[in-house]
C-alpha cells in the first residue's frame, strides 16, 4: 500500500508523538509498503527549529526508506495564543504543498494533536479520493481547556467545531486507550468508526539489561545508588515538583538517587526549585540519544510516571509501555481514576500513589528500596505484560489490518454507488 502519514512531529524529535510515528513509518516500510510522511521542521520540545533546518521553507529527505517531506512552521519559545495560532496556521497551509508533491496515497493517517490540520487532510481526502484514518494521541480541546492552557471562549468554540469536523471527515478513528473511546462516544461518534490500538514499545530494542553495565550509572556516578528515574516531557500536566518534594523526605537515605531526564530549558526551572528546597539527592540530566535509551532505562531500579490531579481521565502516558518493556518496576503518581492507573494495575508492573502527594510517593520509593525482591518481581511482571500487549509487531499487524479494511470498505461503498 501507499501510505501518507500526516504528523507535525517526526524524527529527530526525541519525545512525544515523533518516536511513535517514526517507528510506525519505518516498520511499515520494512513490511513492503511505500510510506511518505508530511511533517514540520524539527522543533519539539525546544520550541525552535533545529539549526540545520532553519531558513528553509521545504525539505525532502529519505530516512530509512521513508520519504519525509518537511515544511516551515512558525514557532517561538514563548508560548501564547498568538504564537500557537501562527504555528497551527503555518503548518496547515505549508504542509499542504508538500502533501501534494508526490504519489497518490491509498490511505492517509492523520495524527492529533493538532486540530486545524484536519482541514488540510479533508481537502487531501477529496483530491486523492482516498480514506483518512484519524490517530488520536490526545483529545483537544478537552485537555487544553481542563488544564487551563486555553480559556478564550471564542477559541474554544472554534476548536470544538474543528474537533467535530475531524471526527466527521475521518473514515476511521484509531484511539490509544478505552478512555478515548468513552470520551468520543459521548460526543456522538459512531462506535463502528472507532478502533482501539494501544501505543507500543519496541520490545526488542527496549528490553531488560544488566543494571551494573549501564553507561548511564558510570557517567553520572550512580553505581552504588538505588536509582529512581523520570524521563520525558516536563510540562503543565506532569507536575515534577511533586517528585522534588518527595525527595525532601528521602534525604536520610543517601543511597537513593532521584534522576529527572528532560529538555534543558525545563530542567533549569526544576533546578531553581531544587535550590529552593535545599536538596542534593536529585540529578537533572538532559535528554540522551535515542540509541542509548535502553541503557539509560537499565540504569534504573524504578521508573516514574507522574501526572497532576487536573489531567483528564483519558490521558495515557506513552512512557508506560516503554517502562514496562524495560523490565523495571513503576511507581505511578497519577489520579485515582482514568487510563493511566488502569494500565498500571492491569500490567502488574507497578504501584500507584495519589497524584501530587509527595509524601505518599516518597513512602512508595522507600518501600521498594527496602524490598528489592518486590521491585524485581514488579519489573518481571511488567515486562511479561509488555511482551503480550504492547509489542510493536502486534501494533503493526493491527494498523495493517485497519488500513486494508478501511480501503476495502471505501472501494465497496464506491462500487455500490
């Protein structure tokens, strides 16, 4: 098949949707499909275009057999409504030119966020006369409104209209968890339009490795430590201050090291918070290269998943499958209802503490510090669950079946008319 993936994040961006779409595109190519990706110049999470892509409107690359067609986007480190609107509009318009430069696809996979680009995707669906699958990684505007990122009533009304338009103009909607299904069913989306395909972990790449051989432990002087790692996005929905507050309760145990790996600018904010708390048991480390991710995760005794109380219940952190695949125990500081807590409990790979409760989080860390057998058991159970439910091959099978069925359904519908 000829598959067009429409996503404003892609390699070399290290976190979020980019690694997922990159793995999906490359996996489909390995299975014999033609894949081109229409995306933005790399910009996330720094908030500015990578130096080697600046000053260009369009760039086309071939990366591991995938034709990657990039377009300029307006992006600024300062995040406000005007800059966000300029970002969305620039990608929506300029990416359309790239999408029209190339072969006609059999199917289009559009990732969300964001919403304005669904207008471009709908136009492409008409021009190419091919079906579109909407891949929901987040539900907007619900998430943005709930967390206070957007409070302008006119903007909210526009986004709600775009959300409805995106659902109506998609032939199928692929969601990553049952919380998404419940949300969009309430909005009138027909159940036969929805397919659940969880995000995955590359269980051959992310796998249990010996802790003591990890470069990460040697490089950051963690050899004799009980290492608790958070790695990923540091934004409004995470509330990493809870982790730092928990470290205050752990200072009497110098063998415990809290490690936070993230984008440099976000780390500088956390560093100031650490100074306010006058603590020395938290290490703030910039993102590691993708190829070193398995070793970095292997350095951990425990992996952290952190969400604030105001996170909507459908939110499913993509790091959960990855941490489970690494064979390390998880401590999840998440709301008491929702997709995240359900995923952790089903996996048997971790324990859960109330969201934004730093004392409860510290007690959970201490519990696993003193009970190493339990820590190992949780890690093994999590790995077994990941192999069964979150393998990349399983996700590829599901996407291939979805693509083929959607194309067949459209052809049948066309022939009958």
